[in-house]
């Protein structure tokens, strides 16, 4: 099964937070759009395979 994980963090602070795990890429994109993604922070999603 594929899931999409949305992750956010701040460069140079070596910590990231999982913002959510979604069953569709569209839902992950929607969540990503709601996060504050400025030059001092970042957010992305990636596809993962789970059993």
C-alpha cells in the first residue's frame, strides 16, 4: 500500500515533524498547501510503501 507522508522542519535545527500520513497524493498536497512554508522553514511530502 502506498501512503504519502507530509514533513515539515527548519533548516539547521536537525528536527523534522510528521504533519500527517495520507492515503492519496491529493490529500497530501492539500495539507502541504496549508503549512507555513517560508524561507525559514520547509515542508514536503514523499511517497512511502507500507504493508
